[in-house]
């Protein structure tokens, strides 16, 4: 996947605000609206832009309890890992899931309405899964920063 300096500028802009029109993004990147639309379409098609999302306040939608959960599997076999990845993807309570190195095998970002709801989630998701060796929950006290913006390297002209 390749991108040029103009694409990099577009990526910086849409990561901060993806609701801007192609005309505004184009003006900021030095392009016409049509050229900007073409580039955005290509960036999406090539998978450089994976999704256009809105960051929603968990508290505002009734899910004020937020946790980071470190999960350790009983065994690290590809079939067990794949099965757990599938479970993560199908769970509405798991907002983000990461397969990691280190002391845990996975790190999950989970939201819940109440601690009782979280307890029910743990019973379903962890205790009923014989492939889970253990998990540790860290309750989030304050969300200091929320976002998905990635630093964009500006390509040097060849």
C-alpha cells in the first residue's frame, strides 16, 4: 500500500474529522473536490482507510463501566487462538480486542451497564470457556484520551 504526500495530508485531515466535505478536505490538501473524492475512494479501496467511525461516549449510552481485561489461554494453539478471536469479534460487550505478546495472550476493552452485568459477561465469556486459563480485570477510572488517529509518515518524494 503506497501513498504520496497529498494522500498523507488527506489522512491527517480525515483522522481528525471525517465529517468534512470533499470540498473542505480538498481545499486543505490543495485539491479539487473531485480529485479529493477519487483519492479517498482509492485510500478506502486499498485498505489504508479501514473504516469511518464516530467515537461514542460509553457513559452517554448507558455503558459507564469500562474495563481492560488481560486474558490468558490454557494453551497457545492456532485453533484455540482462532476460536477466541472469533468469540471476541462476535461479542457486543467487547469493544476492542488485541492478540498480544507478554504476560497475557489477549487484551480486551469491555464496557458494561453495571458491575453485575460485567459479572454475567465474565461467567458467559470466560468461565464457560475451558480454553481460558485466567483473566485479570482493570477498571478504567477515567478515559483520558480516546481515538484511533495514527501518526502519518510523510513520504519523501522519489
